[in-house]
């Protein structure tokens, strides 16, 4: 059953401009979905734009998501914070 998971969400473009990371929060189940989209910066096909628009409006267009609960999100956050300290 597909449902609208558009609570908090964010799409972050890769530095190479060829990929997008989608992060969406399912408020009902308290789960975070990470989706990966490959795009071509100069020629994005209509079907790819439709897929991204569908994901934006109705939730995940395909079942190619990584799904994390709170414990894994905390682990990801802690690791990213460690990396940020190394970058300084």
C-alpha cells in the first residue's frame, strides 16, 4: 500500500550535479527513507522528471530506498559529526 510520506523531506544535489539524495520522514512509522536518484545535468529525460515529481508528491515512486529507524539515524548522525570534525 502506497501512502503519502511527505512530512519533512529534503533533496540534496551531489557536488557533481549528476545525482540527488532524497531524504523523507514517515511521520506515522517514525522511519526515514533515503533515496538515490541519478540524473544527467544537461539532459534529464521526461520519465526521470516524472519519477522525481511523483516521489515529491506521493512518496516513493520505486521501492529502491534505504530505510532507517531512530537507532540507525543516530549512528549516521554521529558518524557524519565525526567526519565534520575531521574536515575542520
